[in-house]
C-alpha cells in the first residue's frame, strides 16, 4: 500500500512539474476573458483533411497596381510553364494607412487572401470564389495557415487581436482585443505544435509583449514577467551597460557609430578599466588601433579602419588624430567615473536580439575618491541596489534601455550593442 501511495504521489508531482514548466520559462501567465463576440471554442483542431488527387499544378501570382487613392491587386493562376490559367482582379475605393488587400497563402487546392477585412478563398483550378468570411474585419495582417487542416489564423494591426476560420470559411474564434492597454499585434509565428506566438508593439510603456494562442481551444495567455537573470548573467549584463553609462554615452546610434565614435569609446574604456593600454604624452593619450579593434569586436562585433589624419578638431584647436596605427586623443584627466548600471529586466525580441532595461546609480564621490569602483557593485541585483540607495551609499540617477545581440565571449555571456538610450534625472 505504501508503495502504491508513493507511486501515486510521484505521478502527481511529475504532472505538476510539467504544468509549471511553460509558465516558469516566461514569467507569470495571465489569461484574458474572450471578447463578447468570440464564438465558443472547439476542443481540438479539425482532423487532417486529405488533399484531392491530384493537386492542381497551379501557382498564384499577386500583382499590385495601387494608386494614390486606392489599392488594386491582380491575382493570376499560372501553370507549370508560367502560362496564365485564370485571372481575378480586386480593388478598393479608398486607401488608408493600413494595407487592405494582402495574400495569406496556399493550402491544397485553395488560395487565401484578405480583401478589406474579408477572408477570401479561391479555387486553384479556375480562380473561382469558394467562400468568403467577412467576420474578420482586419487589415495590415499577420497570419498563418495550419497545414494540418487548412485553418486560417490572422491578426490585424488595429485588431482583431486573433481570428480563426476553418478551410470551409466557418469562424472558429475571434478576440477583438485580447489584452487591455496593449495593441498593434503582429509577427504571428508557430510556438511548438499547438500554439501561436503573436507580439504586441503598442501599450504597456511601449515595451513589446508576446501573447500565445492555444490552437486546441483558442484560449489566449501571455506573460508579464521578464527573464530573471541569474548571478552570472546579472554580472556580465551590468558590466556591459556600465561600460557605456560610465562614459556618458547616453545615446548610441543603431548603425553602430562612426570610426571616431568607436575609437572615443575605446579611449574612455581604457581610461576607466585599462589604463596600462594608454601612453600619457603631455595633454594627450596615445593608444593603438589593435586595442580599439579588440574592444570594438567585443562590444560591437566589428572592426574599424580609419584613415591617417585629423579625426576631429574642436573650437579651441584641440585635435583628435590617427596616424600609422596610433590614436592621439586629448587626455581630459580629472573626470569622475562613479556611475554604474544595474540591469532590471531582460526581454527577448522576435529574431535574435534582446532588450536590456537598466537603472543607473552613482557611488558617493567621497567613497569613489577614497576606494574607486568596487567590483562588487557590478554584481548587484536590482533589489540590492535599491537597498543600498536607501542606505545612502549610492544614488539613483536615471534609467535606460538597450537593444543587444546576446553572444558568448571568452566563455561567458556577452553582448553586441545595437543602440541604447539613457535618461538621467
């Protein structure tokens, strides 16, 4: 009996862990109530529909001929040799900031497209309209076709946030607005076998947010949590952002900056972290192109190739120069580099990049002049930084965000910087 009870408890524990694994990977999940016009969900996707034999060897070519006032699209069915088998033309009487006529795609012997909020299904064989569904109502769409059953899944930039109909045009589900205060859904993609991932690009402080549609019952859920950084990731993320905020690089261009900007970054990095890479010469610091490119590869994933000569000259005649592999920049001794960053949130974006959201703090000057920047400052979590600020040892001075490409560098987590913006208070 004890063995039976132990086995039963083990099964319950394993089921609980499986149920929690998805929520733990993306933060706390929330499930919205369906909109009032949402049809009752189905329990399972429709079974796989066998294609007719044989499938028509026709592809569809969509050609646009828009004017200033209207959209016009010509759909042409072409055979294996490129010859026109049939043609259909669709147009609007007006244009908006959204796109009203858009292709959805092919499935078996059917071709789907959106026409001013109406999902249209054409026959591949002769271009005839098989059915239309005007319940969608969206434009500037993102969508997919379920290859298992021909279901069409859509969202529109101004809504609805999710719409589904089957291969015969029957509406399966519709959420006009799935999450309060979020809008501009786009970038629909598959997320595993039975889920879709869609991204909101508006609302919530303009931070992108993904939501998920379960294709088994068309329920919608999302995560408002961000990835919690472990100790190692927290340290390297703090170090990476601190390398920029310490140097007053509050805005950085998405094109990775000019040669002069990157050389200036390397110069300031060495003044703070690697003074032995600089040679002091009167009022100037000299440092090598090799040093600059080592840092450029580390932080930006690129090298620079400057030409000999004056890179910059200010109104007082001071010059920033480069010649024969050596930079010579005004030293500017006496600066205080007592700022550092603490990354508060990490959010993966569609594709490969991520957003790092961070707070900026200053170590009190008397402690900075006495001891410099203690390495432990870069290991702090957001809560630890807040507690230290409450104690008066450090001061909160701003916040910012940076888009980065996560990579591995020298055996640890690293990043390339695409752009950043910091607001200091």
